[in-house]
C-alpha cells in the first residue's frame, strides 16, 4: 500500500503536464488526456535502451550549452540515484523505488530537445512503421487486422467527419507508428479504450506476452515532446491564415487562362482514393479501366506527372488485391477443389486478412484527421510518398501471391502443392519465407492423407488429391497388382519418386494383410512408432528435413510393414516351399518322379489325344508320386499338383496335349499370377518335349543294343544298322548337350539368382520382380520368346526328325526281325527234314525262299535312302539352328 505522501501516477502525470505547459489543471485537461493515451499505447522508439549512453548524452548536451555546473550536478544526482537503487535492490516492489531509470533519463533528454526544430523525421517513417508492427515466422509482417466496420463505400470528408464525431471508438485503427525519430504523433482515437482496434491490439499483445509492455515502456519517454509539439501544430497556419491540414485539404484553383475544363484535386483526396483502391473499390478520381485492366486516374483530373505515376504505382496494389480475391472467392465455394485447394484459399485469405490490417491502420489515420478537423502534426499526415514506402513490402507480398494464383490455375491436390513448392526455390529470403508458410498450410492435407495411408492403410481421397489412387472395381485377387496405383501428376515435387513408391507399398501391404491374408493385426504392432499428422508442424519438418526426419519415418514404416508381410507369407502360407515345388515339378527338377511318370504314361500318351481321360491320368500321377521321393513333400503342395490337358488339334497324340498343373490361390496367387502360370506351362511343355526326345533316343539306343547280335545273321543289314547307329548317336549328342544347356546354364543358374534375390528381398514387390525376371530369363533362354521363334521352329524340326528316326528304325527292325524269323524257320525246317532222311528243301521251296530274300534285299536300299534323307535333313536343320542367331552359337556350339 502506498504511503500518504506518495501520489498516484495519474496525479504525477497531471502535475507534470501543468508544470510543462504552465497552465492550470482545467486548461491542461486535453493535453493530460492525450498524455494518458500516449503512455497507455504501444508505440515504441527505435533507440537502444542503454542507460549509460542516455546519461552521457544529457551531460554532453549540458556542456554544449555551457552549463558545466549543471552537468556536474546531474552527474552527482545520477550517481546517487544509481547507488540508492543498488542499495534498495531487495526492497519489495510496493515501495516507491524507481524501476525504469532508462525511461526517466530518456524523458529528460527528450524534454531538452526543441520540438520546432526540423529533423530527418519523414525519412524514417517506413522504418518506424515497420518496427512498431508485430511479426513472427508464420504471419505477414507490417499488417494489422481489418475491422468489420471498415467503410466499403466512398464518403467525402465532411460526411465521415460528421459520422465519426459521434463516437470515440470509430472503426479502423490508426497507424501505430506514425511518429518521428524525436517523438510520436498524437495517438488516434481508435487506440482509446473501448475501440475495436484498441481491443484488437491489446488482444494481440496478450497473445504475444511482453510485446505490448515493451512498446508501451519505450513510448513513454517521448511524452514531453508530444505535449509541447501538439499545441503549435494545432495553431500553425499558412500565410493566408489557414492551418496546414486545412490548407492541404483545399483544392487549388485553376491556373489563369486554363479553359480545358480539367479539375485539380489535392493530394489528400488522392490519398483517400488510393486507400479505397487498395481494397478494390473505385474512388472518385481513380477507377478501374476494364479495357486496360488497371486502375487509372480519370482524364479530366489535372495532375503532375510525378503524382500520376506515383498514384499508378500505388493503384497496382488494388489490382493485385482484386486478382487474389477473385481467385479465392471463386475457389472457396468449389467443393471439388479439394482439401488442398481449400487450404490454399485459406492461406490466401489469411494473407489478405493481414493486408486488411494495414489498410485499417492507414484508413484510421485518415479518419482521425477528419475527426479532429486538422492535422496534429506534419509527421502524421498521409502522403502518397509515405504510402509508397509503407506499402513496399506488402506490394512484394501481393505480387508473390498473385504469381502463385496464376501458376496454380487449374491445379489441385499434390499438383497444387508442387506448384507452390516451385516458388520456394528463390534467393529472396522474404519471399521464400512467405511461400514456405503457405506451403506448410497447403501441404497439411497431403500429409494427413500420407500418414493415414502408411499407418492405417486408409485412403479417404474424395476429390482425388492424393498421389495414391484406388480402383474399387478391382477384385481381391488382383489387389496387389491393380487396385492401388500412383498418380504421378499428384506427386508433390518435395517428395521423390522413390519415396512415393515406398508410400504406395506401405499402405498396399497393410491392405493386403487385412483383405487377402486375413491378418487383422493392428498397424501399431507392425510399426513400432506411429506418428500422427494432426499438427501442421509436420509440414515444416517435411520441408526443412526431407532427407532425414521425413525419410526416416517412411523408411521405418516401409521396412517394418514389409518385414511383417514377408513373415506372414513365408510362415503361414509357405511361399518359399511353393516356389521350390514349381522348380521340382513344373520345371522337371524332380528327376526320379519325372522319369517314372513318363514310363507310366507312355502307353496312355501314345494313343490319340481324343481318347484320353483326365481321371485316368490323375491316377497315374498319384501312382508316380507314391512310388518316388515326391511322396515326402508337404501334403499341402502335393494336393495342388494336378494333370491338365491342352486344347486338342487334329492328329494330336497324348504327348502333345499332356501337361502338369499347379493350383495356386490366396496370397500366393499374388506371386504366381495367371501370367506366371502360363509361362510355367510354356516352359513345361518345352521341357517335357525335350525330355521326351531324350526318352525316345534312349529307346533307340536300347533297340540298337538289343538287336545288334540278333541281326548279325543278316549281313546285308550291317550298312543300314551302322548308318542308323551313327545318326542316332548324333541326335543323342545333340539332345544331351541341349539338355545340359537347359538344365545347368538356364534353369540352375536362373534359379540360383532367383533364390538369392528372394532371400535378400525387402518387400513383396522385390520377390514378384525377381520371380518375373526369372521367368523372363528362362523363357528367353529356352527360345520361347518372340525373338527366338525361328530358332525354336528349327529345334522343333530336329525333334520331328528324332521321331522320324524312331519310326524308321522301328519299321526297319520289324522288317529285319521278321526276315530273321522267316530265315530261322526255313533253316529249322531244313534241318528237321534232313534228320528225317529227306531232302532239306525242294526246288520250289528254295526258289520261294530265294525270291523272298531277294525282295528283302531289295528293300534295304530303300531303308538306306530313307536314313540318308533323315541324316541330310537333320544335319541341314542342325546347321541352320547354329547359324540362325550368332548370339546362340556360344550356347549351342556343343550341340553340333
């Protein structure tokens, strides 16, 4: 509680005003109220708060005025003041101890200055104006709020004066830093308690603690100059008896002899028009020219070239404002513009709101002059030049926004975010900060989409703004391949293609687990840390640390989700075992099973294809499984193995239509797709046909070995048998080398590469890609691709020659064995008769035997000719096979 001899600050301030002005309390009431408003405002000087420096300036000023004694007295008093404050530093604050020494010293220094002395006040307006306004990292500097009651129509000075005189809290706020370096101008009425603008500024001060207090403390030191300067300015008049402000508002008369009908207007009227043009509203003398798409001063108005140019430069802000406002008004009501577009419009609205704050500051200053009917000082007057300085930064800001609006026309979603991001690549830090702030707001919906997708697998993209697209018509079995795709046009430029692919894969893995694998494990168990995107700060993190923080989030979600998915496929659905089963059965890797199956199927497959029944072949398949090592395979695999009959063509045998099949469904069908199974079928048919050629040549060789001794009794066949043996040996060599090439250089090498890639795969896409590469490789190296079609046809011709050799040899052996049987029977009868004492043969029998033998001998050259033709044709085809493609010569050089 204050002691009785202490006085309140209001009483002290009132006494100070009376002492300075030399008037009574009643006469100094107006100046006292104004002083209270100044002290309560948030003006701020731009000098450094250096107590020692201010004290030194006071002493130097006293010395300069040849008042050395006063300077010495001031030094002693200042020393005592400092020592007292040091001594009483622990005294409670409710006692009357001086706390703001700097403010008091600065007040004394200001009191010593001559307010009538002209200084460089005007030149520092822009700097002071900028420093008095708040700024932060995410709001527009140099602006204040546009009040709701800001006039939207043009009124003349008298009307506005009459309207505003009835209320001290009129709409709009005046410039809060229209003061000179040596002292502020009078405080506007809109800053009085109760006004909308004052309430707004105080609210902003509370939102930013410390800012308003600092400004008010800094402003208090200029009180003395303001009080002494306000009276002369109120009473200063022109040479004709008018005040400066009144004379400034009176139009100049026409020059003598001017009969052009033009009207001259004052700069004050131009300022008023410009303030309305700033809002996109036509003034009395400045209107929008639709033909030239710009604001222009009417032609009947007589203005100097400098004023006209300055007005045109200022009017550009109105044009820029209209451009931005038109875009936001049109797009804000368009729901199809999407969340990203609405965020962009909201960012533009926020910038326009900050722009309206500036307009409200300027408009309030103009209205203040109307209310008081006179300028309270030269520094408080609004001029075109000052407007040009104060609107320099806002103009740059609006130009940037207008350029963004032009660049973003017709864009939405991620494409819109990319367009905004393109403007961050500038060397101007002011412009980059503005665009980054807008980009943070624009990209926030994109980040919401992204985080919900990678952490929950949810895609709620009503307006198709996200770069991940979903096709609801795709069935579950094609979910991985076709349901989710990338919209490349919607990928923001600050997200790389690699990152976008990982984002797609993460959400796709979660949905694949839920819908195909029927694994409802929450994503929080798959991913250790789930980061939400409720805060727009994530957008700032995205821009400032794209290569680290954001990349780490994506990588963590990608690796953990993919690892969990592969574990489910391998442990629950035996993906790797199914892959090995494909190798063993469809690629003929299980040798004992394939050989035994071929032996069992030989009688059935030799029949015409139309006489085959699938259930009979299925029974033979099960017999082959039970008789070989295939019986030890996983029952889940064996039950998927089946027989398939291809489409029958006329003349086909069972060998031409038989094929093994492997049924796939569920999650493993994602790897073994229909296209993959058709590739397996093509490779199986080729390998099965090649294996059949090996089987046929084996039978031919067995026939040679079995019949060689039997046919020695027919010496005329020795040449045919030799020729047949040579041709068969060439074919066996060819087939063996081809089988070696296919088995080791194609299948085994490709399989080893596939298995290594599968073991190292980080996600399901890697496995699918490696599997597809494996199939494409064996298709190409087995001559089943389109580029090897001619060579494959030649190879099939070789296979046909092997079959022809088998048929020719079978026919030859049948004839030779029949001839041998007849000769043995003839010799047996001959011996039997000799034992009976009869002639061994009669002349007719001998003649018949000779005729028959001669017919057989006559058929031998035909056999030789047939073998020579087969040999020649085979050799020609084999040479063609080796010469069709030089690239295949290295692979086939052993087949010759």
